């Protein structure tokens, strides 16, 4: 007997494999857009050395098939670190400026409110932004 009301849950290993393939495809797209792997020849010339999907060393990018192989190779090699930037403007503000997470801020507010409550009566405290 099969119950259709139970949603399918993907096994963790299958999810990891699917995510790695997805990130490799995303890496190939990033290679085409950001790194100029968008046409045969181009700025690479005949001195450009790279490794294709079959792990063969190649020189230059003479055909479209080579362009697609180069994109896939770049995506496969860089799928685990595709962040475009980690500067203070694009990155995590908690890392760069020591800000608290929303969960930490809520916990601090709850602790402060609990400390303000004396004998079951809440004391009024002025807080910036409260009018």
C-alpha cells in the first residue's frame, strides 16, 4: 500500500551530487560571462594552455566545441568556490563589521526585556527610536 500524502524526501547523498552538478553548470555560465570564455580564438590565442573534460592538456581555443569544453572544465574545477567577491561591500557584514545575527539580536532583546521586568511589572525604559 502506497500513501501519496507523504512528500518525497531526497536522500542526502543524491542531493549533494545534484548540487555539485548544478554548481558546475553555474560555474560554466560564470566562465562564459566573467572570464571571457565566450567565443573561439578571442584573447586566448594559441599560447593559452588548459585541461579539457577528458583531462587532456589543450593549447588555444580554436573551435566552439573547445569553448564549451573550456567552460565545463572551469566550472568543474571551481564549483566549490564560485563567490564573485568577498569585499566588505558584497560580503557578510557580521564578518567584516562584527554585527550580530538577527537571532543574536532577538536573544539580547529578550534578555534585556526580562531584566527590565521586576516583580511581574515591566519598567519603562527609553530606547532610541521608541516614541
